[in-house]
């Protein structure tokens, strides 16, 4: 790591939002009115310590610039006493005055700015150079303005990002320090949802502003041991590597949250398409985040959600909530044809399974980017859609922001001055003569493609026209928007409008394209997408039981999404995607279906009728039983639309001070009134269930359980408590309704 000058900085971590700063021998303390003390006294309680690391510079000429009218400087720690509220207002003593904002300047030009955020959070900025200048260029390696911030992990942490191996609480994963933007299984295991925001069981709330934190690198509980070099690969080879992040049960972490703003994505141990990219090089490096503390983890989450962009206020189409979404992907993969689609739809109806959407996935077009049906595989798409509509299906198509380099879309664009696709800067220069026409790159399929320039209004209009044409000509009802992660962009990408951070590509894909269609799902999201995403689909799941992107990872991933502002999660395909020709067994399929029943929506592709007759009948009954859960789901959705709160909630939501609730990763509540404890372990016919405070009763989904079961399941359960060894035969999804 680079050589830094270090300083200790006591952050605004008091139960009442006070700020305490220690810098060498000088101490600055900031207060705000206590909302707990009846005598309205000011006080400050220190609960955590953080370390800032600065670029090499001389810190002896540290200056303190007071912005507020009122300020306090206390030379010694023991000078802090309880200060009467009246004396602060009426008798301003020079060394006892409340402060709201302050800034620190180092002789090298680095500045730390601390401001009170309007939403009762402290806004902390670290900027290299003049605060008023947005763009500066640094040519000397000696002036590498890397800002490094560390905060010891205390308690349990929640939020951040989706990863291939998903854990709850978040610190159970040892996330290695590395680039922090949406990936398709990134070098540290990051996936499509990334938002650098966390809350803790102690009430801490911390959110980095990615738009004003350049070349963001983050590590959470990063492994202490020497780490192997990490590289982001393409397609199948990307999944042949070690699954990350590592679990804290397997490796010792450093117990730190590490946040870095760098000059470039230049961390030598990790390579990815934007490594050493010149695209964002001239933007003035800075690190900005807000931080505060609330009374408990729920209030911290509410504060975070109040700070983040508001969630989309349009409720997903109710048909997609009430009935399953069916997709061709897991069953047919790329071999899909019109005959397959029509046959699949007919089978679904004949087997008596309910349905809302039939999603035609990859590959319905001949060339990626040419948004027309493959005439060989789909000779009569209009008639096909008409048949599907008559059977009661809505029809959606799979869409990506890529086009084959030999597609008509790319060839026509390259021959014109339109520039609808992302270009590439050939050298370390931004002059127009150094920019190629368009830039090709590899992705997860074995073709070479180019990316739509989603910053170009004309390109977006052209792309939307193709989608509207599909709706008009064939009756397509909506779209599945896949990809959108900036990890697929070529090195040194150039856009019509300047992108300040890679995450903005994901934001533009959602805002300028996907959000235009009421029936949609997306899989990539970053800061700002909260306002445009309806259904957020989880990353393609593997057909396995455990946390290695299998069944056990669904609840943690759904809870993480809710913490950072995405209440409506589509938990991917029941049973997983059956990659590597993995055989899906009946037990895993049924347990996966049971978990999905209590989620915002259910998505199927593997046909239940490929299993035994008993399983076919059981799955049919389970899907029909979702009607009993819809009142809970609808109520929770309405509350989420109003408040922005998660729809699928961690158990600590109603009891945030009970430590037993902080680490439970295999239960959740739908709203506050339905507790769900699915079975996520193979061959498990009993499980322990923890209940939050309240009176709970078993909520039966199926009526065909035995008399012995009926005796066991009935009766009041008074929480908080553990119910040990609860009987969970294959047909039982443990659900409990709060009655008091």
C-alpha cells in the first residue's frame, strides 16, 4: 500500500448525533441537543474510532477553518463536561460553543470538510486541491491523491452489495479491498447490485456518495492472509475460479471497513476492464460520505432509506405478483424456438399451473443487437404471440445493451456519423483524433459485441424505437433487461456525455431505457436506480443448496436489497439455472419453490412435471396456496411504496435491540405480520425457529397435513423465543401469523 500520513478522527458516533474529532493534541467536539435527557443537557459519548490516511504531505501546518458562527475548541479530553443548554444560548463561552460545520486543510492542499447533512447525518468530504475546482489533472506519481478511510467493525453490519457468495450479516463475508461498482461476478465476487451504504446493529449508518468519491475501492472484513491476484474473466472461465467472497468461518478478516478514493482503478492485485482506465482520469479525486448514529439498527435503516434516492412509486403489475412468471431460459437455454415456446405454454396450461408472463429468453434474435426475430427459429412470431395471449400469457423478451460487431445495427452505425455505441480512447488522451469509431469486447456469450451508448439521447431514442416496434408489430408486452453492469465496457470507454463513475452506465441503462416499460425486470442497479427499478432480479442462481450462490443465498440477498432501497426482489428461477448440466433433484426444487412463495414474485422455468407425479401435484397445490399469502404480500408492498421500507424484512425489524435477531439468515418477515422460516438445508425435516416479540400462530398453506401435525402446529407461540425441532416435512412451509 502507498505511504500515507495518518490521523485519528473520532466520528459523529454519539447516540444523539454529536460529533467528536481528535487530531493530534487538538480536540474538536460538536454537540447537538440530546433527545433523551429530560433536562435538555448537551453531552457527547464516544463509541467508535476511525482512521483517515492522507496522501504524502506535511501535516504540521494544519489549519482549522471555522465556518459556523458558534464553535468549540477544547484543548484536553477531560474538559468535556455536561453543558447546560441555557448557558450555550445565553452565555457564549469561547471554549464551549456548539458547532455544526468545520473543515481542515493540509499544506499539500488536501482538505477535510465536515458538514451537518440536512437529514441529520454528518457529511464528510476529503478533497485534493481547491474545493471550488471540479476538474484537475495530476501528472506526477508523487502527488497520487489516494484517500484511505478505515472504521473498525463493531457489532453486525448490513447492506452494501450483492455478491456471488451472499451472507447475512454482511461481515460474515470477507470482502477483499477492490473496485466497487456493479459486476458480473467481479474479481472479489461482487454482482449486479452495488450501493456503498451500510447500517449496523449498534445504530451506525454510513453511506458513501459514489458520484463524489472517485475510483472507489472498498473492503469489508478483508482477509488478513496474503491474497492471490484477482482477475475478472469472461463467461464460463469467470465461474471456474474460486467463489468469492470467502466466509469469515474459513479465513480471518481484518475487522475493518476500508474505503479508498484513488486516482485510478490502479490496485495492482486486481485487474478488470477499467483497470488504469483514462476515462475518469482528469476528475479531481475526492471521497465523500455521510455518517451518523441512531438509537438502533431499524432507526438507522430508516435514516439511510430517507437519505438514499426514493424507491420507485409504481407498484409492479399485480398479475406478476399473483401468478408465476415463466421463462424459457433454464429449460431451453439458447436453443429456444417458436415451436418450443408454444409447446411450453400449452404444457403449462394442460398441467393446470397458473401463469402471468411467458418470458422468451436468449436467443430469439439471429444477431445480438438486431432486435428482430430469427426467421428460422421463429417463422411466425406474430401468430405465436397471439396464441400465447389467448392462453392467458403476457409475453416478454430478453434484452441486453449489446450488439454483435457484425450485426446490421453496428454495421449501419459505423457507416454513419450517429455514434450510437460506446467508443474507445486509443491513448492516454481525450482529443477527438484519438477516439476509435466503436470498441468491441467479449462478454459471457462467445461473440464479440459493442455496447449501446446510454448517455446519448439519440442512441436511446433509436433503441427505444426498436422496442416499441416489437410491441406494435408483434404484441410484446414487456421486457427482461439483462446485463447493464459497467464491467463489460472496454478499457478507456468514451461516451456522448461524460460519465463521472462507472456506476452511471447502470443508472442510465435503467433510467433511459428500462424504466420506460411498465412490465420489466432488471438485474443491475447502482446509486440512483432506486427511483427507476420495479422488479430487481437476483443474479443467476446455481442449482445448489448452500451459500455458494444457491438456495441459502436468496434470503440474505433479498434482505440486502431492501436495506439499500430495493423492496421488490425477483428471486430468480425456482431451482436455479441448471448450469453445467447439473441435475436438479426434487427436494431442492420443492424447497426452493416454498421459499419463493412468500417473495414478491415467483419465477419458474424448470417444469415440475419432469419430476414424479407426487411432486407435480404438490407443486401445483403449493403454487395455488400463494393466494393465502397475497394479503400479507399486498399489505407489505403498499407499505413499502409509502415508506420505502423493505417488504421482506430481517427479524430485527420489530425488535432491533434483541441481539438474537441480528444474525438469523434463514428467516424473514413479510411486513410485520407474517414470519416465514423455509427449509434451506438438504434432507432436513426439522428446524429451529426464532420468534420476535408478539403472539404467533401457525399459518397453514395446505389442508392435507396429518392430525398429529395439526396438534403440533396449533396454539399460541409467545415471542421472543426459540421453537426447537419444529417438524417440517416436504409439504410444509413454516409460516406464522402475528395475532398480537
